[in-house]
């Protein structure tokens, strides 16, 4: 089963870029408080990370180690 989710873009003042599963309320900008956050800056083949928020704990998975 594949579940798709609309993602919202967020760029920090320092230049880091993210795709977030929820937006800042009333905007189209991604929220870093979202349940799913994909870090897309740096070397996308080496540095990509998926952060999944479970309650108050966040789990970060480095996507470069996952094989299709």
C-alpha cells in the first residue's frame, strides 16, 4: 500500500531546505513541527533525511542508506 501526502516547502534563514507534512497555520509554508519532515538540502544522495515525529519524540532516518 502506498499513501501519498501533500508536502509544504520550508527554507530556514541559514539555507536548510525541508518538505513538511503540515504547514504553518494560515500559510503555505512548511512547519518544522510537522509529523513528517524531509531534509532536502546538501547532497541529496548522501544527506537526505526523513524525520518522523511520534508524540514528543522525533526519529530521523538517513534516506541514503535505504535501498529500493
